[in-house]
């Protein structure tokens, strides 16, 4: 494969990934936590092992500190989608890095 053809292939792959970035509008940078709890009512079933929950939280960093944000059950699917989009963002960044490194190598070979 010629240098120009290889560069074109790499550039097209990078453009495709950059276009995909525009579709990640709901991304959430955080960790998903499900909690089950015990209440203060003495006769409640939660004291016999049937805990209340799950309650959903998104753990995010704010000003260098971890914060847990409560996510209502009605919003859990949307939050999970946002977390999945963030994971995809990281994958895309890794792939673009590899493509850019390959482009640098191609340019170095062309300049010899």
C-alpha cells in the first residue's frame, strides 16, 4: 500500500470516529452504584434480610471530591446509557490516539 493510500485510510478512520463523538450527547463521567438499605422500623422485613432497594447512585468527582448523586428508578436506564457513552468516549480516544500515532509514522517515512 502506498504512503498516500495508507494516510487516506487512516484519515478516513479518524474522521469516522470524530463523527461518532458528536453522537455522545448524554455521556456521564462516573461510576454506577446500587445500594440496599435497612430502615429504623423494628418490625420491618429489612431486618430479616430483605433490604430496601436497590437505590441507584452515580458517583462523580466534583472539585476533587467524590460525590454520590441519587438517580431515580425512572432515570436509571438513561443514566446507564450515559455511562456507556462515556466508556465509548474513552475507547474512541484510544483509537484516535493509535490512528494519530500511525499518521505520525507515515509522515516520518514520507519525509525520509
